[in-house]
């Protein structure tokens, strides 16, 4: 199923993490945040087009028996400049255990992999993830990692049907309540390259 993802991102230094977690517990739904430990692999398929086709394969490392998830994120929409969140199409599906072998057989190659460890909060339909990214030192060995930086990535996202632009206003209002601990912004991925 193709859906639309609205997205804002920022980061918080390690020493400010507890303050942010405390603020999120007060702002988010009245439930204990979930913790997660995920392994993500990014696969590329180069073809005739200028940029490669990118798929992300992700699996939980702390919940045995959960399926791999395969995700495709479309190009950011260039619509309304006043929209307060990055908007792109998204396809997310659960798959079988042999996903990585299947992708390699289809001609994809693994570009990079990492481990993400953190907390997941919910506020209505909004999902707030606060996590640290770990570099995998030996390819394929998720036990051998090191932190990529001295900060945590903070992502605010909503998956909704296309055209629900009021969602980005709700996201902006929520993000305002997290200042000055973290400044969540609409980040254009093309600016990062």
C-alpha cells in the first residue's frame, strides 16, 4: 500500500537526552515509550537513471521472530513551500527471512548498514523516534559496533493518506513544544549530498 510520509528531523546531544525524554513523556500519549534495537541495511540498484533505486531493509534485533521490513521512500514532493514537513510517498511491507538474499539475486547491492537503538513515543497519529546510530565495524556483524556521533537523532513522522496537509501544521505545533531542547526541521535530503 502506498502512503504518504510527513517528516521532520533534528538531533540532541547525549547530555540533553534525559531532559528530552522527560519532556516527551509529558507531551505524548500516556504510555511507557517502546525501546528498540534495529539493524538496517540500505540497498542500491543502479540502472539507466541518474540516481540509483534505494530500498531499506530493517529488522528488530531484540524481538525474535519479527519479520524483516522493506521500505521504499519516494522523492520529496516539491509542492507547497509553506508546508512544515518533508512529504514523500512510502511503501513499507513485512517480508520473509530471506529478504537480503532475494535483493542480492535481483541485482541490488548493499551500500551501507547500521544499528539504531532508542525510544519510540506516540502522540495520536504522530510517531516520535529518539535514537542513536551505531556504525557496524565488521560487515554483517551487528555485535561489533561503535556510536557514530555524540548525539541522538530525533524524528517526528506521520503516515497518512495523500493530501492531508493539516498534519504538517500539527507536527509544527508539536515540534515547537520541544524547543529549545531540539529543533525539528523539514530537511531536504538533496541538501545533504
